[in-house]
């Protein structure tokens, strides 16, 4: 299911697709109906996958973490979608900003989208992920996935919790 | 022949009345790396079937000796999620030849048809009857006739027709995948090609 980051988790009777399935999902995530997403602690951030591993995604992510620091409780996997994207990240100077903020790039791959390699989220841990699938165990057995945009992932990476990126952005005034 | 021919199957069935069973549950990604199709059945429903230490989860239906058979009865929207063909291979390799549901994810359905698993889509009402029949008697048998395109609850005689693409039906009756089909008509292909310019 999808909700706005500043919206609460819906009540079971307000969602489509069956109360039993919904409650099972909440139980898996250890969330409750009516919870606010904001401020929920997270453990991993994954920027990557074919969904959000493009140069635009790395530009957005970098724009928010630049001048800030990765939260110490967060393990961050930044995985370009291709070697072309990886090259562009370096050529555009994004890598320097990312490194200064405490982030490193990994080799282009599927990575934590489906946890076929060692990029696995441990059981019970929360990952803010820019991939597009959050099935049970998708990012490793027992892993808990919050799908999000690159900006939401960036905000979580520097604060260590679910954060509205708009709070960290310098909003233009008219 | 890519897989065993399918004509008519009489079997008991294994109930898995869970909706939206996705391919990550059918076979988790960490078990996809292999050089041949055999062996995926060992990891079918891996994380529902085994604890992290490798011991069996006693409450999962595949570990319950009460239930057995070549028919798997799933809930609505079976096979959703990633398009991994391994999900269908795992179902076949475990020993199921038929999956019954009231709705199949499209890619999973087609993967099944390509590799010898018959997806039988029935009405929600008939699915409920099948599950009730298994609940009443775990050894209840069902007849799935591909030529007739019907599934029958043998105890009550209740039956429902199902749809299947005519080409896939013919292939499954012959045990053909798409390549087998083309090889089987290679003489006709050669003849057709012989009087046409390259």
C-alpha cells in the first residue's frame, strides 16, 4: 500500500484488499493502525534498483545529503543502476559530496532490491528503499521494507528515521 | 520432451488458502542462482516452510503429512510479484502439476503453461467448495481433465469448466514447450521456407 509520508497508517476498515491481509502486513512490519510514519527509526537505506538507480535519482539524493552527515545508526547502500550512471556520478562531482557526507558508492547491481548477493537486510530491521517491491523477505528473510523516493531515502539516511524531506529542503519563497 | 505430458489428473490436493501469494514467497531470490531447472522444489515456499536454522515449520501445510497430492490450491491473485520463471519451476519440481486459484497473476500463469504446470482458474465460489471438500476430508480427490477443460470434486461430482489458450493446451497434452513445438513442425517449416526467397 502507499500513503503520504505525513499521513498516518490507515485503519484496517479503510483499506481495500481485505482486513486479514492488511493486519498480517502490519504485524510483519510491527506497525499499528493509526501510527504516524514520521520519526519511525530505520536501520538501512538503499538507493538503487532499475526503478530509482538513475543519475537523476543520485542528483536528488545528493542535493539533500550534501553538507550533512550520514546518521551513525544507518547502513547505506548507494548502488548506481549502471556503469554509465556510476561514471556520471563521478563526472558531475556528486561522489565527492556523497563521500564528504559519509556515503560510498557500490558496484552497479541489483543489490538490495532482491537480496541475491550479500546486500541483505537482517530479520526485523527496517530499510528505506528506492526499489519497488516490498514483499515479505524481499530484502532478506524477515526484512522490513519501506518503499520511498530518493529524497525520502536521503532524509532517512541523514536523520536515521523516517523524515519528511521537505523539512530539510530550502524551500523557495515566492 | 520438456516435461511430462498432461492429460487427466486424479489427485488429492494441498490447501494454501492465502491471497496474494507472491513469487518471493514461492521461491526467495537467494535461491535463484542455478545452472539447471532441477532442484528448485527443495526451496519452494522456503521461508514459510523452514525456520532460519533449517528445521521445518510444523504448522506449514507442506510439512503436514495430512495433506499431499499433485494439486496445489491457492488463494486469489496467486503468483503476483516479480516475473521469475523459477517460481513455476519450483512448483513443478516439487511435484505439483496443477495450481488452482480464483485468479492468477498473468506472468506466473504463462510461465506455468510454458513449463508443464496447469493453472486452473475457477470461480471464487468453486474455490471455496474445493477448500471445504479438503477441510472435510484431507484425502478428497479431484479430477482435472485437460481435454475436457474441467475440474471435478470427486466426492460430490460438482464440476466447473476452466479456460486455456488452445495452443498452450495442445502443447501441454504433448508435453511440449515452445521449442519442442517448433522442432515438431520443422519439416513443415522447411517446406514453407523452400519456395520463398531468403
